[in-house]
C-alpha cells in the first residue's frame, strides 16, 4: 500500500495521534520503499474534509466533485505543496480560499492561489489588517487580498457542503472567523485556539483576551459535543484537532492569565518584573515557550481599562 493510500485509510487512527507522532509514523512507513517522506502532512478527517500541516497555521480543505474549498494558506513556500496534493485528488476547481484572520502564517500563501481560486473570503477587519500590514511591510504586491468580505455571517456552498463563517467579536485579533463545514460538522477555529500552547495576542490588530473568552464560550454553546474543531496551532505532543473540551480548557487558561495579571498589578509589581514570570498559576497544561506574549498582552489590556 502506498503511503498516501495508507494515510487516507488510516484517517481515524491518525486523528488520534499528535502531529509529531504522525510525522514519525509517516517517516517510518516511507522508509520501506526508499522515498524521502515529504515535510508536510496531508490527511483526511472524513471522506471529503482534511487538514494540511507543514509550517504556520493549520490548513483545512474540502474536496467535493463539484469544487474545492481551502481554509488558510500558510506561506508561498508551503501552499504549493497543498495545491499539488489537492490536484492529485481531483480536477475540480478551487471555489473558495477562506482566511480565518490576516496573520502571515495564514495568508502569505494566498498568492499561490492567484489565478486558481474563484474567491478569497475573510472578515472585513481581516482584509483591512492584511492590507495595512502589507503596506507597512512594502509587500502589497505579494498579497492576494480577499475579494469577498463580511461583517457578521457569511455562507457559501461547494457541492453538497455548506460553509458558514461567523464573526463574534475580537479575540486573537479583531477579525477572527469561525469556519463551519455544516454537514460534516467540522469547525476551523483559526488562531482562536492555541491548543496547550501560549498564544500570540495581537493587540496591534485589536485583540482582546477577555472578549476572546466570550467568543470561546459562545462556540461551545453554538456547536455541540459531536463537532470536530481544528486549531491554528498546538504544542508539541498535542493534537490540532479536538472537541469542545479543548475550547473550555483554553478559555480557562485565558481566564487564569487575566486573574494572575490583575493580582500582580494590584500587588504593585512593575511590568518588567511581571514579565519575568515563568509559570502562570492555574494555567493547566499550558507550559513552555512564549509565556511573555500573553502576559504582556494581559498587562496592557488591564492597564488600558
Ligand atoms: Zn497562526
Ligand atoms: Zn494568528
């Protein structure tokens, strides 16, 4: 059995493995026939919907005989790998490229879809942020900006699947969409979930941690216990796919960061001293690198109140 078939047939088994484990597993499987394993993971969650990971935010895709939809695009160096994998599966046109938000690890690869995709869709603020950051970085010519934007709700159809996008206010930025494949009941959360990994909180693009918690609570109510969630990022050893339990835990983590920060401000700490903390009380399984990012964001958010 070739590796790709093996990955498809083992979708359910793979779903239970972490990314790091998947990479080792796939490398092991490829050794037998002498081919080097590709540095990316293209893996089906259902017969039509799958995930692609290589570098940057997790990509989701829908393959229907009538068309393809892709959620997020990583980088110009990695998006062509996804496109070549999709072309092995179908000649159907790419109807939609959806951006969960504007960050470069989710939109820089948009340009690889130029001339291939019918529409690029994002929240209005995501488009504005992408354009603003590109102008500041003098690389607007390297962007493929969304041509369809929405304010609160958007819906599109590809074959038999209905794709709904929701904007519930600021969180990781001020333009984060939740993207729901309604029939499959799979939601791409973008960077609204960093699974067991300290998040980037982009205050320069309107992020708000206390409202982020509200968005996560709303997601746990709006969707259900059968919904599968896809996450922008996860810590080593944790999955990029999960359920409402992960959303609750991440919301609890954000709450723990804010509570801890508020206590430290009240205790008269300086920001400089506060940022030297290496652990956050009651932050559960969130450990490792990047702790100063949420701490600094929480400090600035609470001081701005
Ligand atoms: Zn990201
Ligand atoms: Zn992001």
